C-alpha cells in the first residue's frame, strides 16, 4: 500500500487517497490497535475506512468530498481514521451490514463491449 500511495502522490499530489478493506480493519481489532495511527500514517493515505464492510462508509466519504475537499465534513461519517495536515482524527464506530444479495452488480445496466 505504501508504494501505491507514493506512486499516486508523485503523479497527483492533490488527490485524496482513501484506503479500506481487511488490512486497516484487522489492525484496529488486533493487538496492534494501539499503534494503528502510527502504522497508517506511515502508509500515507488521507482517509482510512476502518470497517470490514465499509461500502456505505466509502459512499458517504465520496459524497462529502464531491461537495469540496474539506476534511472537516468527514467528522460526522462513522468508521474513519482521517489524517489532516499530519494530525489524525477518528470518527465513531458504526457496524455495517451490507447483504451481498441486495448489493450485487446489475450487469444488465452496462453496455456490452465489442
């Protein structure tokens, strides 16, 4: 992840980088949870989704960022660890339950490629 973040920063320094998935969520639940901020700060992303099923959280983050790149608007979105100018803030936890059958991709909505 650190290499990917560095690659993106080099080519697009103003881009907000969001990381989620099993790695940050696992760190938060394990014995390394006390070191979570330090570990994720070294990776270098701006926003981490700290929820095993973070799809709803990610959607809310993207909606907030589309309004403008103001990280302060993220404080009301649960399941985040956000780095802003070198300082970290965490938001509250809210477990997600995203049933796979209700959130499957509707492939029929896409045009067939040639």
